[in-house]
C-alpha cells in the first residue's frame, strides 16, 4: 500500500522511471517547479473570486450534511458540547449504523474521521445542527485557500544550462579511505563484543596456561608432562 503523497509523486514522475538517476532528479526539479506555479495560480484565482475554503472540503461537507439529516442526536452536556449521535443502517448505501460519541469542544468523534481529517464528519454536523451551530467553524485553517496558496507559492530557482556552468577542478577533491574500516589481511580478527566480568583474563597481562598440565611457560604441544 502507498500513501496519497507517494501517489502524487508517482503521477509527477510518470514516464521518467527508465531514465538515469541524474536525469530523474533534474526532471523532478523542473516538474515540481511547474506544478507549484500552476497550483499557486489556481488558488490565487479562487481567492480573487471570493472563495475561502478548498472546493474538495466543501464537497465532502455537503455530502456529510445530506447524510446527517437521517441521524438521531441527543445532547448530554450543553456546556462541554457532548453529544450521542445514532446512525441507522443503510444497506443500499453500504453504511452500517451505530452510536457515536461527539465532543465538539475537544474536536473528537468515535468514527475517527473528525480527528484524522480535521474537518467535520456527518456525526459532527448532526451535533452542530442540534444546537444550530455552523459546522464550518470546526474546519481546520489548513483548508483555507490562503494557507494553501502560501504553501504552493514558493518559487524554484532557475538552473543554468550545463554548458554555461563554471568548470570545477576535480584536483581539489581527494577521496581518502577510512582506515578503521579496513579488514586486516592476516591474523586473528579482533573481538568487538562488549566486555564484562567474564573477560577479565583477556584484559590483564596474566600468562597463558598449558592446556594439558595447566602450568605457565609452555603450550600443550611442547608440554613435558604430556608423555608421562
């Protein structure tokens, strides 16, 4: 599964996946520059026409209003704006009914849409209709055209042609290997585990003992007591 943001990027990069990575980066820059300019002009025109909210949000709220007209609402606390909204089954529309707790002051609803999308769901609209409140007052400011225009109005700087760019001497750059990452060609590899009380003998200068007689000064191969 992919998120909506990933799908948007895929639509912008459609037709460039077969190109080398440098061309993909350059094409991403230029296509995003054109997309930002187009969206900024669109939202600026909507603001000049007197619109305040995003058209997609208004469309979803109008659908939720038609759905909220068939719900039953009970107010539990008028001061804290607590409501219990009952939605009835609508099998022909694929809607499963139930009871939902709505807290307008805390901006929460049991369905989760109000908490996640930050604009009123059908249950919140039903609660607002119970007190004759405007549900648009619970729409987050991120859906205002002014905020969306400020997000898309950023300008991408122009990039000069590669043939007109100043040349850069590669002699100034010297790649040096990390000697700590080099593998030793010979010898036993060093232990990198965390030391504890069991490793005291390894950190001290104590002489190694023979594996046969347990005496220091020789090994099990040259042990004089091995044949005795």
